[in-house]
């Protein structure tokens, strides 16, 4: 008999450690499951861009290394010149995919539901930047990396999508499931020096 | 650490990239090519001392391919240009820095 499988976070094994973490000036938490759609469009197809923007409530960011938040509560991360990651509340997953697919019908595009492929960790606080700097080679200074910046890079050798969601600073680190436990463990270790005495 | 200027993402460390070998090698039509010419296409490379045209891919970033001119003596990246574009003129940079 078919058995319904309950969704399980790839960070489930770290849940206790994440709940117990104490550090001064930096917090780490797994973000609740969310809808993630990988959208590829020809950037020269203005009508397709407009159609996708109308569904999402804001235009797709065209500037490399940026993200946009729309009036519909979606966050659109720039992944490449013709590729975006659309994220939104998990409950809207199927509906969003269907609506987008309907609006892009007949246009050259690719839309893939990748919700279950990633986990997202939020690293926040005045010392969040210092923690990231231990494993990221990019310049994260505010003059180079401000709220709204979004890059794909390596963090502690794991491939991540790093999005600065707030100026606290708050970073959202989206990582593939298979690297999530490793990266979570690495972040906990990197935060250890800020543990209160 | 060599920094490579990804045409989309900007300067990124070399470790984010994948090297794709020499650029501008046209694949001959297999049926109309003899073994010697096919072997030449498969295996023989120019291997210059100086400016070399090569393909790179930003593996950990935007995952797009592009061409680069790199000086094999100084390891300077002389030019970055899109796939499909002809090799730009790199005169004046041939000798490298050292």
C-alpha cells in the first residue's frame, strides 16, 4: 500500500544543535520550507519577462548578483543572465508553478520546481559577516555587498546561494540538501568563538 | 590565487571556475576526415608560451562558459570575451609581465 511520506528537513539531525546554539552577536536558524522555482527565459524576450513579472508582482532582476522582492511576497534571485530562482511561501508552491506555466505557455522557457532540492539557513547579527568571512572568499564589506545582493559562490567549499536579506546583516544561505548538514555543522563551529563565557 | 573576471558575476577566485581547454578548435566532419586529421583535432594543442586562448566556465557561480586570453608565462588574464566571438587582438601583451 502506498504510504504518504512526510517532508523531512535535511537539517533534521542538526535541529537540537541549532536550537541550543548560543553566540553573542550572531544567530543561526533553519528557514521554514519554501517554494522554489527555477525559471529560465530568453532575456531578449520582453513579452515573456513581462508575463513572468506580472505573475510574480515585480520584474525579474536583470543586474547580476542581485535579488528582488516583489509586492506578492516573492523573492527572485538572479542566478544567471537567463536564469532566476523564484522563492515564496511553501503553501503557494503548486499554484505558483501552474500560474507561471500558464502565462508562459508557448514561450521559450524552462520552469522547474526545485523546492525539495535546497535547505535555507539564516545567519544574522552584527557578527554574521565575520562568521561568513571564515569560509567565503568574496568581499562581504557593505560597500561591496549590501542588502539585496545575491551571489552563487563557495562557502567552506560548499556551493551556496548567498543572499543578503537585511542590513543587520542577515544572510540567507541556500544550500543543496546533500551539503546542508555539513554546512550547518561548519557554521556552528565557526560561531563557537562567540559563545558567551 | 588567480582572480578571473566572470563576464556576468565579476571578479571571482579561480577555484570557482572550470578550465575547458583551448578555445577555437573547430570539430571536423568525422566522415570526411582521415585518422591523422582526426587525431590532430582530438589531441594536438598549440601549448604556447605566452598568450593562450582558452575556455572557462564559472562552475560555482552563473555556470556560463566564456573565452579568455591568458598569458601562460605571467598567468595574467589578458582578455575575456564571449563564446563564439573571434579571438581579440592581444598585441602588446604578448611578452607578459615578468
